[in-house]
C-alpha cells in the first residue's frame, strides 16, 4: 500500500514538473469542476520525492547466490587388484583414492594417481570385531605403544603421495580411545595429514580424538556398496546427493568392485546437471586447512618405473598420456616425517 501511494505521488510530481503548474483539477458532487492550487510546501516535497524513494527502489538487494553443493567420494582398498584399480583411476573427476600401504600394487597405484593429479590417502588397516583376518601391517589392540608407533610411521613413509588417512575395517580399534590418541599424536607431531573416520562402528571415537588434536577431519556419511547390487548402489548414490543438498557437502566411501565402478561411470558425468561438484576430500576441509603454508612450486616427479613385460599398468600409462604431463601445484601438500 505504501509503495502504491508513493508511486501516485511520484506521478503527480511528474505532472507538476512537466506542466510547470502547481495546480490540479477535480470534479465535485454537483459535477462542477474546481481548480485547486497545491501549497508550495507540497510541491517542494513532491519534487524532492525521487531523491529518496527512487534510490531505495534502485538499491533493492540482489537475489542470493545458490550455495555450491560438494561431494567427495573415497574409493578404498586400492592396491590389491590392478585392473580394477586402473578403472578407478580412469573415472572422471576428483575421486579420492585410499591405498592399502602393503598391498601388491600399492606403490604403482599411488604414484600413478599422483601423476593424474588424483588425491591419495593411506587406507590404514585396523583390528575389527569378530573378523580374524587382518591385512598386512594391521594395527591391533595388543600392540605396545612402540610397536604401534613404528607400524604407523612405516605406513606413512611407504606412501609419500598420501595427504590423508582413513581406517580400513577397525571396528574394534577405532573404539579404543587410548589407541586412537596414539594415532593422532603421530599424525599431529610428524605429519600434516588429514583424517577421515570411515565409521565402521557406531562406537568409534576416532573423529573425536582427531578433533581433540586439532587434525583436519571428517567422517563418512554414506557407504555406497555394502551390497554389491547396481540398483542398490544407485540408491546409495542418490542418498549421497540428498545429504549433500541438505548440508551443502557430503562424503561417501566405495570400493573398486565392478558394480560400483559401473554405477560411478554412469552417474559422475551427470553431477553438473544436478548442481553438484565432485571434489577431493581436502577441498571439503579447505576452511580448516587455510592455515597451512602453500607450496611455492610443484616438486619434480619421477618417471614411472619401467617393467620388462608390458602389463595393464603400463598400457594404461601409455594410453592416458601421463608420461607427458606435469602435476599442478596442489592446495593440500603432505608433510614429512621428522
């Protein structure tokens, strides 16, 4: 109502201004026309009206920009199956690759991922509840502090390409507050790695211990492939998008299975249309990592190791053109052991 009344006053002002006459005509109840002259003070107000009112209308706030929705997808267990791992590295976008430190193909996959500018994490094996077999170099609750520390340090040194850590299995160890404190002490004092709690147990205290130590950290939101069925993995992918759209960001974990890779090959190219950006885990942690110094220049990268007989790894390198590429400066750079 106020805006409408103001606009009528502006129209009346314009009439007065154009005709140079401070008067207006009206018709009474008897049909007789009267001419009335506007008071000078009213004319002055109407002539000055646009200075404030029009300026307010012109200064209307712009529509807020839509928030960027970001997701990170970690693929665990890399280093065990070469051909499947290469398919993961060939996926479009910024997949984060979590490599088992002592698996057969770990060093080759980590080195190739770095050459492709794909983020690498250490997939740290940890003891689980009711699961007897533990991967090589696994951390257990019966280890002494010195043995625990030595094992973690050897895994970190084995994968210099890594910029983060997440737990492999570990439903027992991640619920052990003392062992998680040991782990976070090592990360804090000897590296600048971030940490992701894979949340293999509802009793995990890993994220809390990481944050207690000031380590940039997140926890997994969605498991993509607890069930190896493409339709169910599709539903989990939809759940990931839903969480990200509600929170602004979300993180999922999957594995290098044929079914998972097939779903990602189909769905990753559709993210842009949904207004969703696939980013490495470190990008989700960007506000917490701004305090870290940025590298001045990219370090020179060694050529991949040549092997006597060309296998799937070397074929992939030759076809991808990695040998002729240089890695750009990364936002997040791994610290070194003291």
